[in-house]
């Protein structure tokens, strides 16, 4: 079994801690300069993970956008884009989602044993379905990715997935971008939900960088002694 991947959590939130609006239209929280920064971070990772709700709600491509960065990865003997990863308990993923249809790289879907048949019938032609026992636990998921050679994993949400990684204590770094406005709608998705987190009032996370990127603020936190500056 390979070493556990370095786990980097990345997201952008409003001033009141929301990932999106409460409506159907997707809310863009960040700006072009930060989107380019995130693209560079993606290009340095072996895999990108989002939850099934993010696949359904945001329909992300999860690609490295810059042609120069894709070419650099290929020149280094790597795929043009990172491995795409998602997880689901119910298996309600559409095969025409851009997670599956965009990009020639490998795609993995983690699920409980009982969900394998429905997922195989829906997306088995476009992704590898991986069973992880009676439920998907983040420690088991990252252990499997490590065994597949993934050394650096970028987790891009949503809130439930961030909560699971943080509560499990297997995140090494958090890159949190704060947008300069409020959402003000409790129907919207939050950065994290309720949980027992290792970082609390008596054990603060270490802030290692803070800087303005246009009108947003980047905050980088070291969450383990594996943090890589």
C-alpha cells in the first residue's frame, strides 16, 4: 500500500461562510486572478475530488484550463490533467455530467458495496466504480488513492465532503478564499456542517499565509505536520 496522499482542501466562501447562493443559478464567488491560481494548484496535483452533490449542482469539468500547464504535465510524463474522483452513497450520478464526459483522463467513483450495481449500470462505461465496504470513509478512500500512486489530492468540495475530511483529521492544508460580500440565505450550502473537528478554541490551526488576490483574500492553513510550504 502506498503512502497516504497529501490532502489539500480548497474552496471559496462568502463573508458569511457560504459556498453558493440559495437559488438555482451558480454564484461565482472568486475572480479571474484567483481562478488562475487554483488552476496552477490543480496542475500540481495528482487527483481532484468533489462530492456527488457538487457534480450534480455545479457540473464541474475539473480540468487544468491552461494549455501551457497541461503541456508541462505531459512533458513531465504525467497525464494532461489530474485523476478525477467523486464519491456517492446513493449512486445518483448522471452519465452525461461533465465530470464523466470532459477529458480523457481516468475517473473514479467511490461508493458503498450495495451501490455498485446501480453505479455500474449508470456510469460504468465512463468511470471505474470502487466499492469501499458498508460506507465510504475518507480514510479508506485516501488509502486506496495512495495505493494507486496518488501523492497529492486536491479536495474542492462541497460542504459535506469538506466536513468529512476535516472531522476525520486527514487534511494537511486548507486554502480558503473569502469573497467580499454576503449571501444571507440559510438555504445556501455552507463551507462545513456540524462536526467534531481537531481544530477548536484550544487547538488553533496555523495560519501560514494571507494575501489579497484582487478583491478576494486567500488564507492558507497548515492542518498537519505534513504541510508543504
